[in-house]
C-alpha cells in the first residue's frame, strides 16, 4: 500500500506531514485530503481560501493539489465563471505571497552572510529558523527537492 503524505501551503510557509497515511488507492487518499481541507477551513473560509493542500505518494511524487477555494462552500452562490475567477485569484495570491516570502528570506540571508564575512553582528534566527541556510535541504520545500531531482534525471 502506498504511503500518502501531505503539505499545507498558506503562502508564507509550508507545513509538511512527515508521518503520512497508508491508503489502498489514490481515490481514498483524495477523499481523506478533502476531509482534511474541510476541517482546516471550518468556519474560516475567508482566511483560508488561498491555502492549498498538496498530496504526495511515497514522499516524492505530488499526485494532487487541492486549493481550498475549490471546496469553499461559501462561494457556491457564484456563477461558475465568477467562481473560477475567484479560485484563480486565490491561487495567484498564494503564489505571490510565496514568491515575496522567498525573496525576503533570501534578502535576510544575503545580509547575514555579508555581515558575517565582515565580522559584524547579524540576525542569526527568525521564527526559530536559522537565517543562514547551511545546506540545500533546510531551505528547500518538498516541491523544490522534487523539482531538482526530476531535473537531474
């Protein structure tokens, strides 16, 4: 039975499931993921509308991307055309936030590296994470690692 893991992406960071759940097939994993999305969204649709849950099979292959806006029942009153636009806008908003945060992290790391090379004080951690990434694994999300692995093949 394949092992399915999940990664929650909210635009500012990703939270990866390191344990996972075994399911007989992808359909059961998808149903479980829908339940997780609905539970996380629970009466907070506006705040979580831009989030996405990614489902991975055997820790490395993303098999589903589930945007929360797709399951948001508070958007059911919209015409399909407008709902589709809202879902697209939510996806773009999350992608913009992810890009902004990646640039911010890179800027902090660059400043810290320059300060360290000059023997000056620098910000060592932020939010419990080291500013200067010592190796690629620390700063990479699962998607980045999968992308690099696929590029090497």
